[in-house]
C-alpha cells in the first residue's frame, strides 16, 4: 500500500468524493457506503469512521438555511391548499438538498480523519486510587510532600 499522502486538500478530495490518500480513487461503492479500499492506492477505508458527523453537520446546516424559508412559505399562502402545496414543495427541496449534501460531507470528514490519522483515544492504564496512571505522570505537579524543603 502506498502511504504517501496526497498534497491535495482533504476537503477538496472529499467534496469530489475521492480518496483522501491519492485523490483519485472513488470513496463510495453505494450512496453512503464506503469501498473496502482505494482502487488506485490501496488505502484501507476501514481505518476511520465518521459515525453521525455528516448527518449532524448537514442537519444543522439545513436547519439554519431552511427554517426561515419554511416560515416564509408558511406565512405567504392565504389558503389552506396553498399552505399545503408550499410546505410540500419546501419539504421536497429540503430533503433533496440534505440527500445531495450528505456524501460530500461524509467524504470530507472521512478524508480529514485519514489526513490527520485520527483514531480513538487509548489509555495506557486507568491507574489506581492514589496512583497516577503512567500516561499522566509527565504533567502531574508534585505533591506537597515531594516539594523541596526550605
Ligand atoms: Zn487512494
């Protein structure tokens, strides 16, 4: 596997739905399903997981953009039929935009994880009561009984 990282931005390659490592291979095999690995460079696509991140960002973006549009579309029609038609049209547009934005957002978040080699946090030890864990000893201030006596 080629571990050379692309000089391209992970945001640019994510928007284009391309591999964050080489910038050429396709990320998805289906609508929001990643391939197992890149066809071009062999980068494994199982090393990162975007979880609910894309849905969170796209949902809040849609909330910010479409809330005023829904309010206006709800106020302007003078008849019930006009209200139902405007709400139906707004709902279809909102759903379409959300479905259109999910793959690029997922690609960008995934490529950012690959680019920064993000992974789950790991503890070397959880420590015991009164004993500082190994991974926390470097930045621990000295206890009063460890201070030099003057
Ligand atoms: Zn690749």
